[in-house]
């Protein structure tokens, strides 16, 4: 989890240097990050299913090998497009690590300690996010941009060694006659997710026709995917798992929370620099507060989940995020940087509680033969929320502040955009809380879908 999140954050800080090195445009250099994120988003459910079929440990070893090799290819890239292709391969390795790590935590740890294990994974992911900008800056300044990929290759090699030595062998899988890969379903899902991700990123600019075509492709692909899964003998995703189950509620709330979380990442830097006048280094320090809070709180949150149950802490986390959004829409106007940091701390505390409880609720009792695909869907919902948030929340901020017309927007206008954006983001949390309670009302005490798991004890 640390490596997969580090792969995103450490590359972001290298973009200006890469643009200069390859003589690339801003639009072109964005693909260094976009290729990585697209590979994760498009493939994470499919690789989760492969883990269910062929063994989670076996697939994790393959993913770490791929990540290490791709990192070496990135470091040796002689052109921008070679680097982008290698980043796509690195993203595939990261997708495997993300999907399989959660599946292993849900299956190899005692159920009463699942929350603690998932909290530790959350800590590692947050550490990767927080470490990336600092580590990347030091490496680029001292050794050049290629050094960041040397470090990720070394990290993957070390993780490969530790995994091989310490993880127990996989249990026997299904017979080969039953190991059927849903090629059609996997292809349609990849097509649909790629179209949606592109529509939310590069399809929201001035080319309205291209953006509309991507939206149409998304809708068409989703319809064909659902039809294919209904008819498949061994579907990629058993749609019965989603009908009224805790899994469907968990996916919906995860996407909403990630959409809100993206508001802090998109709006925060603009507010700190344009409204408060902070320098780039000061903005970077302020923006590391969130990942640091998550890294410090995820393990304690996991222990709380193990003791108090998932439902209470899921709702508490959602309420905390809503309170943090309220603070961010009000306090920074009066208290400046301290008000912003205070709001971020509350939001990320709520996020740490929610993410640990929500993931534990689904993974602790997930059946072995769907554990990988379930993990993949959880990660997918988070990524889709982040992608949607970057587009939709970014649009709200741009409209409210007028920043789409000029980056030299007045500080008061940026502050107004901040206030409106977090008011809108906070309004999504009551919807998430309603989804949680609606599920419990429909399913009694929030039991898992029978095909997925045994009842949870909340």
C-alpha cells in the first residue's frame, strides 16, 4: 500500500522537471500521472478476481515483480511516451498490490483483529502519500528525476523478498476447468472505466463533442457490461452481491467520501497560495497535515473498530467529515492558516475512522472466492470518487471563485469559492449517512449479503 500511493505522490513533484527534460507541454506531461491512475482504475477489479482464482500471495509476488521492472523501465526512459507506457505498467503492478493486500488482510488475519490490520494498511498508504513530495524533492534536487524510480524499484524488490519469506503459501484453488476468466466482462468493464475516467479528466475541457462521446461510451459500456455479467457462467462480478447488500452501501459511501476528500486536494493549494499568500513550500507543509493525521490515526481507529463495531464508527467518521467541511467553509475566513489546518485535521480524522470501519465491515467476512474482487471494487469506488471529485468539485470551485477566467483571481473571490465548495462537499455526507441507515433498515442489523459473507456483529 505504501508503494502504490508513493507511486502517485512521488511522481507529481517531478512533473515540472520531466516537462523540462523532455520538452513536453503541460497536457502531455499530465499523462505521466494519468497513465498510472488509469491503469489502477481500469484493472483493479479484474486483477482482484485473478487473485481469487490463482492465489493472492502468488499474484502479489507477480505484481511486485511487475512494479519493480516497470520502475526500472521508467528510470531508463529516453522519451516521454516510453515513460508514459512504463508508468502504465507500474500502475498495473500497483493495482495488483492494492487489491491483493486488502484481500490478504481480510483472509489471513483473525476476524477480531481485521480492523487493526486494515488500519495499518491505511497508515502505510497515507505515509506513502505524505512521503512522496518530500522524498521526490530531495531525490530530484540531489540525483535527478530518474532517482525516484530507482527508489521505487528498490522498494518493490525489498517488498518482494519480504512477501516471499513471510506470507504463507496459497490454499488450493479451484480446478482448472472452473478457472474461467470472464474475458468479455473484464474487457467491457475496462472500456467503461477508461471512458469514464477520461471523460472526467481530459474530456471536461473545451472539446465538448469529445467529452460527450466519452460519456456516451461510458453509458453504453456500462449497459453492455451488466448484460454480459447476467449471462456469464463465471462472471467477473456476481451482480447478486450488490443487490441490497452491505457491499453496495459500502461502495456508494466510499465513492461519496472520496469525492469530498478530493475537495481538500483540489481547493486547498489554491486557497493557501492565492487567498492567504503562502509560498509553495509553506503550501506543501500545510497539505501534508492530512496524510500525517491519517497515518497516525488509522491503527488506533482499527483497534476501535475491533472493539466498538463497524456501524458506529462508520457513522461517526461520516459525521466527522461533515463537521470538518463545515469548519473549512467558515473558520479559514477568520483564522487563516490555523483555521484551514484545523478543518483538515477534523476531516482526516473522520476519514480515518470511516475508511477503516467501512473496509473492515466488508472484508472481515468476505468469502474467500470473492475476497479479491471485493477488495478491487472497494478500491475502484475510491478511485472513481477521487476522479469525479477532481472534475465536479473542481468545477464548483472554479464557478464560485471565477478562477476559470484567470489564475490571478482576487483573494476574496478565492475565499468565496472555498466557502461554497466545502458547503457543497459537506452536503454529500448526510446522503452517505442516509445510505448507511437505509441499508440497516432494509437488512436488519446490517448483515452482509449471504452470498458474500456471514452476518457482522456490530
